[in-house]
C-alpha cells in the first residue's frame, strides 16, 4: 500500500468534491472513507497500478480518478442516508461517469481554508493535517499526545467553522505559513514525524504557489531538519549548537535549503521566514562553531526585528551580539528586554558564564531549569548549573 501516494492525492480529491457541490465537512468525511477503502484494496499489492481494479476489470491507471469516484460515492451514500438533505436525488442523478481526473488543482484553496482566520491555531493545525496531509484522527491525536476523542471533537468543530466559507475566496499565505511552522516545531511524537510532514506539506504548497516566503519557510525547515541528528546525544540529552558533531548534519538538505533561500532572496521581497532561513544558513554553512559569522547573523536579526518586532527575536539577537561583540555587549542588549520572556534567564546565565561570572551563571542556570518548558531542556540547564557549581568548589 502506497501511503505516500494516498496522502499526496488527498487535497486535490477533497477540492474536487467541494467544487461538485459537497459541503466541506461532508466531503472531508467522504474522502477519509475513500482512503480507508483504498488502503483495504491497495494493501493487496505494492502498487495501485498493479493491484487496484474496478469491478474486477483492468488495473486502474489513474489512482486519483479512482479515489474521486470512490469518495463521491461515499458522499452520495451518506447524503442518501440523511433524509434532511433536500438535494440528495439531484446529486445522485448528477454523478459524473468514471474517467480521467479533472486537471483543476484546489490544493492551494484547501491550505487557505484549513488556516482560516476564524480557527484557533490548534484547530487550524489539526484540520490541515487531516484535510491536506491525509492523516487519520488517531495519528494526529497520537502526535499531539491527546485522546483520539478530543482530537475528533477539535477537527469536527473546525470543519463546522469553515463549512460556510466560500471555497474560491482568496486566502492569506502568511497564515498558512504560520500553521505549517507550528506543525514543524512539534517535531516527532507518536508514529508520525511532524517535522517531516511539515516539510512535505510545504513542498506541496511551494508547487502550487510562487511566493518567496513559501520558499523561505521551506528553506528554514530544511536547514533546521538537516541538523536534527546532531541535536541529541545517544542518551537523549540536548546538545547545544556549538557542541554538535557537524559531521552528523545532512549536507544534502543544507545545500538544498541554501539553494532555495538564495533563489528567494534574489527576488528582493524579504520576509520573516527568509530572514530566519538566512540565519540558519549561516549556522549551517560554518565548518566549525568558531567560524560562525556572528556579525552577519546580528545584521540578519536586525532585519528580522524590523520585520516582526518580536521580543523573542530581540532575545536571540542579544545572544548573537554577545558572540559578535562580547558578553557584556550581549548583557547590555538583554537588559533592555522584559525578563519574563521565555528563556530570558537561560540566556542571561549563558552570557554571565561567557563573562566569567560563574557563580551568577550557576544560580541563573538553576533558576532557568525550574522554568524550562520541557524535560530535556530542564535536564540540560540543571547539568549546566551543576557543572559550574562543581568548578566553583574545586577552584575557589
């Protein structure tokens, strides 16, 4: 069974059903039912062209057309079973004859619909993974570590929310990109690699819209994903960027990401994801941590701060200034920021350690550990505090 093929066909099949007059929520349910049927049929062999048959006849040479037909019939079956639907007989009469799939591709409109401004971020993410990504409710629930019933309710509410939205209404690319970046940052859990899934969906989006920020996000994801193998030690502990084994980085992904970024930057329509990708590229391109071009990274953070005015960007900029101009310059930049910012205390600890104030750094590392948002980060900060305390005892 070719799961990748099934999932890649999901958005276009769903879009065609909606264009034929199906309500979005009902169409999405019908497509999911058709996917289940396809899994049952296709699991008999390694490829749909060799095993997928219609009524015992010749192998189906157009899996997309097969899915469209199956999904439309699932929709009609559900419609006929619901006596409240006034057009059920008309729809049955209008069933198109099986044949080649229409050339129209509504993938982009589905991205816009699933990232509609009326949805909460968590609902937009769940609906995108289901309607565009082709994941099951169970897979999404496992990935986000919530009960399947909870995720089913979230997706149902999201579908009801967007059911009345016109399918051909222009959407907001920036909102779609933020949703995809949320998916990417979830990383890996359950049996779904959400980072890889976000990359797949962003590649799919880049194929249907020519936009430099889409390319910027794809480049950013690839450059971050390329360093994934070096981010954790065999025992699962975090490895800081400066200490990572760069031979474990995926050089092919780095080269691809840099190539995509350069093409996007050449269009001279700078956006926040392109700026973030440029910073990631400078980290990835440095042969060693000591050869990182920190002054250029500071310049890119300046650009990013102008684009977003995001306090977290300014926090990361303080770290870059500390590397480029010395820890005291970094601490001066940090002093201008709200100390309630996430990871502010951890950054202060790092810069104080760089400045040689080990007792203050140890105290701040311990404080940052208590505020850490994840267990691996807490353990890493606790080890940093213990390391400095041990050094202080041995070197009074």
